[in-house]
């Protein structure tokens, strides 16, 4: 997966992404102070929460991404506000409970089967305090140009791997859908040309198990949650034009 194969490329792709941060910051203000973040990756959301004064326990299954997250928070002087744990969101046990658990930026798409989804939500439930909140976001599965190799725009801040003078890098990707399993696989090709004409290609992949609206609602209900599902980070109504499923769930009873 790209998280271990090319973590710096993944980071560079989303360097400027900020759409979700106001949503999670508001939740942290309303439902903190103890926050558990699932799928913390390289710490993009973690850093934002820590900068706002919140204490975050960040869980991720990728050692490479976690290393980058630790460096990120340490570089910002925020290591005292964060704790990083290597683990699987489908199967973890922590000694504390939290007033807010979040799974930002499509994290739940790495629960690839129904059993994984159920186990993940069971872990969330066990780690919430009474009255606690679980929040997440997922993209609405509308795909274009499947099976077509396409060139991606220049990465923000330039190529993360090759900064030598006279060098060039080009990023391509191709996406394939497996509708029976609801899995979208994205394959990235990073071509790097050095000044002497040498060409190097790096390949990495990303697998995501996408959801439909009623599947999300049924899964949360079966896990014992009441769910408000929105169509955007501004908590707008979910509609046919929405690009995101944004959920805020509470334990029933």
C-alpha cells in the first residue's frame, strides 16, 4: 500500500487538503477533551487538533506513516499533546475511554469486509465514554475514467523524492473497480527522470472499500449507534450531488 511503499508521495498529494479540519476541530471543541483518532496516517488531522490544544491518541497500522507523524508533531513542538500507537483499527484494546473517536479522511474504507467493519465499530463502541461521539467521513462512490491511465497535476511543493536540479517527475494513476467486493484499487506510477536521462519508475497502490448510504446507516445501527449522516463538512443535507458521507454517531441508550 502507498502508506508503506511511498508515504512521502501520499503526503505530498494532500499537503494542501484542509476541507475536513474545521469539522473535526469543532467536534473536538464540543466533545473533547479526550480524543482517539483512527487511521491517523502522517498526522495531518492530529497536528491540527493538537495545535488547538487538544490531547490526541492517534492509532495507525502503518509504521512508515506513524514515523512521519511523530516527526511532524515533534517538529511542531506538539509531541506532549499526542500519543501514537501502532495498531489495527479492527482489533485494538486501550486502557482508557474517550469522549470523542474520529475516523477521518476515508479511514473506514480500510475495513475491507463485513467482519472487519463490525469489529472496527465494536472497538469504537468499547472505547467510547457514556455519551461519547464517533465521527467519520467517506467519499461518495462516483468514479470517472476507470481503467484509463491518467496524468496527475504537479504535486504541491514539488516532487517529494527528487529535488535535483534538472530532474523531472511525472505522476500517473489508473483506477479499477471491483463492484462485487466494492473495492476501488488505485495504482500510482511515479516516473523520475534524472539530468543524465536515466528514468526510474516507482509503483504503489491504494485499496479502498467504498460504502453506500444505507449500508453505512445499517452498520452503525447494528453496532448500537444513532447516526446523523450529512452530505458535507458543513453538515449540509445529504443529496444526489453530495461528494462526502459525513457521519456523527452516538451510542444508543
